C-alpha cells in the first residue's frame, strides 16, 4: 500500500515551508506528496455578483503555479509529487 501525504497550499511562505517539511518527511518514509490548491473566483461585494476575471485564465495561472511548486519539490527532494487544482 502506497503512502500519500496531502499538502494543501496557498503559495504563501508558510505553505512553502509546510510543503518542504512534508517533502522531507515523504522522502524519509517513502511516500508521495499530493499538493492541493483550492481557489475561488473573486467577485464584487455588491448586490450584483459578477466575476471580475476570466475564469480560464485564472485557472491556468493557478495550475502553472501549482505545477512549478510540484516540479521544485521533485527536483529538491527526489520524491513523487502529484497535484490537484480545484475550484471551491
């Protein structure tokens, strides 16, 4: 049975530190990491809710950031890293 460590991220320095800690632990116990970033589309806070950004572009930017963070962890720690991007 393979072990997976779930690592939520918001790309803050605190989240990066947590991902590094989890990656080091994953290497020690031969586990994989699953990076998770959940985002929401910003809206105006008024009577008429409307999306203020292009949802596809926003998803693409978040996916790229998550992919880069995954790649960094693979290169630095030599572990298996998967990632998931969710809207919520």
